């Protein structure tokens, strides 16, 4: 959904209480937040719940949000990261094994098998990375952030993000 207003205009309107402006911000960023969370958690239901929680928290904190030259998505992904960490801690205390949903179904069994094999390989490869490397790849490719946006979210320099991405 493309808005006729800039991100800054939408944020200012939402800070003044415009539900429509906040709704447009949600439409602009919910998918990226969800994909980021899903890639971190690999549990669609949990990622959906936390995505909703991220936007509830963002709406409550929006009046105190200050635009400092960083994209709004960076702020949202920091909230998402913190909520994901809290969720994982809560799940660990509950000692439950989540029921992982499978990838979207397809009528072509060969395509489904190839997709499952590819996801398994990616998941296995990600397990061999450090937490920082996984975070960079998740932000860059699941949340579609640029190097600069990723650096801002991670509170690191762009060069450090590049190094982590390619090492």
C-alpha cells in the first residue's frame, strides 16, 4: 500500500492521534516486521502474535517517538527484537514444544519437496552462524533492510554489518 503522505507526515499525524495515519504505518510495515519475526522464531503463530504486540507497543509509545534521521522501521524492529527475546524466554519457562506449521502448500509434490529441502538447508546453515551474523541476515533479507538501516537497528557501523554479512 503506497501512501500519498510521507513517512514523517504519517508519524506526526499518528502522534496527534490519527488512527488512519497509524493504520497506514501498519500497512506499510507489518509484513516486514512479521517476516523478520518469522525468520527469527520459525513459528508462524508466535510471529503473528508478536507482530500484533509490536504495533500495540508502538502505538502506545508513539507520542514519545522522536525522528532522529533513522527510518521508522528501525524503531519497529528494535521493538520486535525485544518482544521476540521476551517471547522466547516465556516459551522456555513454559517448557512447551511449539507445533511448527509447514510452508504454504502446493499442488506440486516435487515443488513442495524442493522448497522443504531448501528451507531445511537454510535453517541448518543459519545454525552454524553466530547470533550477530544471524541477526544481520535476518534484518537484511527477511525484513528487507538496507545496510544502513540494519546498522542502525543493531547499533553498529555499516562496515561492521558488511563484515558480519559476508563472513
